């Protein structure tokens, strides 16, 4: 578990997240948490994408082509859904593929030179991506401002994005923790897109605490990292390594645009990735809720393919398994 200070921050965050935020920004306390699957959820869902040796996305796999292991033990697949199938056969598959989206926009001083490009990137991304079931936006510098939108109430967001002003220190880790704490429960795919340079100068949380939340959660993280293209500056090494680590843990990716002309290609890659995702569901053969991290591995019987997905999950240790 985290430090006493981190646990105190978590309590504040849980209180702040008890009710849905209105579509106008409101300050949210910073917090820390060990992310775990919610009470009563026993079927583990894993979203993954598959590419061939040329890097082309593969969408034609069937359930017979896929195997899942947990801590090295084969698991019986209970659910299999493909994003390319417009009409799913079951309500469970449709629910598993539903999309909840988070946009984190860095408005701190370190992003002042890139803020206009970041705002353009966020707006264009919203125009390109299919309407999410639920959308969270977080603007962050040394403060964190979060808003929640449902699928019918996302139009006013564009003005808010372009009205954002830059300045102050950067609480990137705290902003990620706020988002994760809001979406760790519930079904469907959780996707977080970061518009940032990866620096953190103000967070109350240490990266190791955020890493634990991300590693245990169900969110796929894509980062659009500004100011890093072709950079050999030593100050960029740690921020880039952190963004790469977040992507690797969750099955996401990091993109480094040179200018606005690169953005359309980046969006296409993210959208293609999401559209081509599969979701598998299984009930773990390990009934012990010991709070330990469980490693997930998705493989395919088709040779030469590479698969990207989150690395595992954690169950609450104080919840008994239902008979």
C-alpha cells in the first residue's frame, strides 16, 4: 500500500468522486491509490491489438486462435469480441467493447510553447474519434480541473479546450491518478489520451504510486508527447521513459509529433488501433483474493503475430468469492 499521506489523499479523492462532475470544470483534490477491480466483478476483461510482421493490424482472429494465461496458467475464455464486428452477437460483447474516454491536457508552464498545438491536437482528436459512451476531460497544471460528459453532451468541450490558459507547475501524476480513480469501476474499454511533455514538478504522488495504479488497472494509455521529436536533451529522457513505461504497461503507445501536420496520422493510428481491438473475458482459476498482482499473457496460435495488451490486474483481498 502507499504511504499514510497517500492514503489520506485517496480518501479525499474518493469523497470528491462520489458524485458525477457537472460539465464545467471543478477543482479535484490530488490522491493516491492501489487500483483494484471493483467488488463483485469476477470476469477479467482484456483488450488487445494484434499486428503481423509488417506492422499491419490483424482483425480476422477467432476465439480458437487465442490463448490466455494468468500467472502462467491457461484460462478458459468465456467472452470473445472483435471491434471490427459492427453487430455483436451478445449484449456482453457489446458492453465489453463500449468505450469510455479520458483526455488529459497539460496546461503548465513547460507546455506554453506547445499549448496551441496541444489544443489543436485535442480538438482534432475529438472530431475524429467515435463518440464515447462517457468522456472525462482533465486540464492540469499545479491544479486539476475535471469534467464529465455523457455521449449526448460533448459539444461545448471544444470552446473549453481553446480557452485554456497555460502556466504554473505540473501535477501530471496526480492528474493520472484522479482519472484512474474515477473509472476503475465499471465495464467496457477505458482509454486515456495524454497531451503532455511528460514532465512532473508538483505532484503529491510519487511515480511508483501511479505506476502501481496503472499496472493494476484496466486503462489503455496513449500519449501525444510534445517537444520530444528528435530530442537528445537529457531533460527529456526521464519524461519520455515514463510515458513509454505507461504505454507498455497498458498496451498503448507514445507518439511524438513534429508539428500539426503529423497529428492526422497519429489520430488515424490510435483510431485504427481501437477499431481493431479484441476483448477476451475469463474467470480466473485462482479463487484466492490475496491482493497480489496477477500477470496476464495473451498469445495466438497463428505464427509471426505480435500482441499488445495490459500486463495484469489486482483483486481486493478482503472480498470473498461468491459460490
